[in-house]
DNA sequence: GTGAAAGCGCTAACAA
DNA sequence: TTGTTAGCGCTTTCAC
C-alpha cells in the first residue's frame, strides 16, 4: 500500500502534533496557519501547508469547539419538513451557511411542542452558534430554554424580548392585497379563504390580512366562506368539499398556503369543475411545484431565499458581533403576487 | 430574576463540575450516572439526577466526542435535495437516527463531484460516526477519502471493497417487470422509456431493467422510444416533446423517476392529450406527491423508509460492533407497482 | 462503589 | 515572529 499515510502508525489520523512535527514547527504555528491568525512568516506557513497536505490533515472541529466556544454549527427548526416549503427553505439556509463555513442541524417539530422541546435540547447539547426557529407557531415557553442557554435565536413572526433574539416579520399583506385586487379586477366578488390551523401565528396573520383586503375591496365578507384547514393537501381537499356543500360557493378561493391550493385543484377536478374557467384558485408560498400544477398555480410568493438569508444574517451578525449596538434586530420579508393559470374571470352564468 | 440558574455565576452554563458539587459527588460519578455506566449506587444516582435537573445541566457533546472518539453524528449525502425523493429519504433517516440518539448532517451534491469532495471533507472534520452516500452516481475516487478516514460508509448501488463499507442494492427489476406486465395486460404494445442521466448508476440499471422487461414481454424494443432525460420535471417535459415529434409515438411511457413522469403529465396536458385515455404514464419512486397529481400517478414504489432503515442499520451495526463477523454487508431494498389513475388501455384507434 | 487524575485535540495567553 | 503551556468539559483507567 504505497499511500502517503503509511508513514505514521496505521489507524491513527494525523493530529496537529503530527503536522507540527512534519513541518518542524510548534503546534501553535500550525494552529495559527490553519486559522489564518496573523503572525506567521510565509516560510513557515508554506512548510505547514505542505505538511498538512502531505498528511491529509483535517482539524478536529470538536476540539476546536471545546476550546474556542464556537461550534460553527447553526440549528434550524421547521414546522413540518413534509411541506415542500420547508425543504426549500432549509436548502437555501444550508447553502448560505456552508458558504460561510457553518454546518447546519435540522429539526422538524411537526407542530408538536414536545418535539420542539427535544429539538431545543439537541441544539443546546451540540452547542450551536445560533438557532433559526421557523415554526410560525406558539413557541414562547420552550424557546426560553434556548435563550437561557445564551444562544442567539431568530424567530419568524414572533418577538422575544431578549438581546440575543431577532425577529423576521413576514409582510403577507402586500401579496394578499394584490391577490384580491387581481381577483376583483377579473370580476370576482365572491371570494373564499381556506385558512391554516389557528395554532400558527402565520395562519392567523394571513387570515386577518385576507379579511382586511376583502374589506379594502369593498366586498362583504361571507363568514362561511372562511374555513380553517391545516396547510396540507388533504386539508385543502376537505376544505373545498365543505365549501362546495354550501348552497352558493365563492367563484374564487384564496388559500393560506400552496399545499391547500393544490388540494383544492385536486378536489375541484374530482368534482368535475374546471380551473380556472369554473373556479379561480390562489395559493400562498410559491413552492417550486406551484409552477407545475395543472393548471399552473397563481400564488403569492414568499421567498425562501430571502427568508433564509434574513435568518442567517440575524444569527451570523449576532454571533460575530454580539455587542454591536447597530445590529439589526428585525428583518422584513415581503410577498408578491405571481399570476399563472389558475385564475380567470368568473363564469358568465351567475353562481348559484 | 428568580430562576434556578441564578445560583451560579450568571452567564456560565453548568458543567459537570457544577453538578458534582451540587450533588456532593465526584465528576466521575456524574459521568457514570449520565452514561448509565454500571457501578453507581442508587442513592448517589438519585442525588446526581436531582442536581442535573436543578441546574438544568446538558452534557457537552463536543467534549464527549473528543474523549470518547464517538460523535453520535451521522452524515447523509444525497444527490439532489430538490427532488422530493430526497427530502423524504432524509426525513426517514433523521427520524431513525434521532430515535437512536444520533444527530445527522445533511449534504446535497447536485451531482457535482467537486461538491461531493467538500461534503466528504465536512463529514470527516465533524468526525461523523458513519456516512450514507445516497448519490447513486460515480463516486469511487472521492469516497476513498472517507474510507481512509476510517469511517463506516454505506452506499446505494455501489460496492466498495473495504471492511467498513456496506452496500444497499436496489431491486428495480421486480417493480419494472410488474409495470410492463400491467401495461401489456391493459393492451399496450408500444411502450417508451424516459431514462435518467447516464451518469447515474441507478439510471442505467433502471433502463436495463426496462429493456429486459420489454424483451420478457416479447415486445420489440423501439430504439427511439428510449430517451435520456435528467430526472427533473423539465426534463420530462422535454423528453415527451421529443417523443411526440416522432411520427408514431408509444401509447404508454415508463419514466425513470416520478419527476420525469410528472413532466410528461404536464406536457401531455399542454399538447391536448388526455392521460390515461390517450396516453398511459408510469413513474418510479412513488414520492408523496405522486398520489396527488392529476390524474394520480401509477408508479413503481421505492420505499424511502426501507432505504433509510437499511442505511441506518448498516452504519449503526458497523459503528457499534465493527468486528462482528456476521455483520451484514449487503442490504436489499425492493420495489413494487402501485396502480393509480395514469394508466388505462390504449386508445381504440390504432396509434398513428 | 467511588474518587483522583490523565488526557482527547485544539486555541489562546503569555513568554521568549 | 515563534514556542510553551494551561486549560475547554468530559470519559476512563487506576487506585482506594
């Protein structure tokens, strides 16, 4: 086995001492070189890098973390990894994090507070440098744990009164108002809303924004046209069924998220209704899939990239520069309407 | 601030020494208690747990890893997290891992060997206890690095000649043969195949299995009906377009994965063709979404749960019990046909 | 059963 | 500029 690693006792990975020995310098010099800490001469630097390459040395992050107190690990806790919105968010977050030399730890709570507690514990044990809590729910009590662990935290739609906490505000209003204007412009006056579970802040905010947009459009709000669903595809199917059972159903439906809207598409098809000719449907999120439903979904885009970027920035600046007084504590991510094929003028015949 | 943590100097998290002091025992006893190592009397055990609870103590995993050499961290490298198959796989893998007290590190290579190399390096630095490589591609050279790092590894569809390596074999053949039998049973004789990128082992295996299934059915293979796509939805759209340009197109199309099949559904709709009346479509994977396409997709199921379970088992047994001679080195995950709405008898009129 | 003490591999003071 | 050394928080011999 003519491998470079055969020089040392087999089975043992090279450590900083091995590198120091090979480069004939002290371990401090190796450490400095690896970390780019200033005072190292080019001559030694070169010798060290050569030894590192030769031995195939990789620094042990655990040892590093132990002494430096920084793990370069970031946690992200999402509500439900089954909803495509979240993998997309995680992916953006990971890309940014890895580009900055961080690793990420992912957890999905499935909206279960007990699971959230476990997640928080796991993050604390692994000494993450920050946690992004993207659950959009009722989380205050458990989060306490993280905050008291002294770890930077960033939340979506939730303010925590702690210097280590930041908040990302989601401006659903802009997108939802645009959607309603789009619909009324098309001639719709009967507009329903399939809401998310009321246990989520975001769901309530979205519903409220819908109500105010309807009011702003001068439309009366039909109470039974606002139905609480659960942000899943199945929930959307069920919600639409409920709406259909009503004597008069709306000609357009706005949904609290895309999965719900896709459920409506599905249920409408099963009921023999054509979208958008017989029924207009609007989603919210603009998951990747939305462009490929049949018909392509008109939806309110909530950029995962922006959200991930804001979350990372909040954590990163807090971790790097905790004292900075000018550190941003609040971030705003906006929404916008994407018009595709699931909306059209209402049928000419009066709706029943 | 009447918090339990106020007893110690603020700002500092309780460590094992603090617990030992509070329980009036040595740190060794605390360690033994936490780890469930045998010789600790119930009396002391109780005192220790009480102190732990009281101080809200969490062991530092990095310190633990440093001394024990085990990180309880498992890596999973996937080909493309954008394909819903992979988030679903990751999720299963995570569930199993967390249930066993492991944490996971996720990486997506996007089929780029350079990224794979980076991933491998990241995993090595974090001292993972094992890596599941679910890229289904050409990876031998880089993987060397992991193997030489002495870390257990499990690959999909790829055998590595190393005692630390295991393999998961995918039995596509069963499912694909079942699909062809289903199609011929329906009356189809003109069957096309939209393959995956030839850079992936799995894509080639799937294509070969298709060819042999066609032969087994006694059908002639139309060469131009086998088209290389790229396992994406867009690729499926393009592949179908190509097929449609042919004078005579097949009455049924089997796709190398579900995303491709969904692309075909989409493209067929755009072309004014009805599925399954005018065209039958079969996918492969059975991603969660497949049940909700319009129409629901008939597909060959490749269980993510089984795959994840096999991957975890391979890594876990190898990590826990490396010497065991009876350790399984090969795992088999099978496939099966799920008949839904995208397949039906071919149109009565002869295909052009 | 329990405790004292020796490190795991590394960074950061402090000296030189 | 470089080297020496003292831990980071924990597990694990080894004595008691």
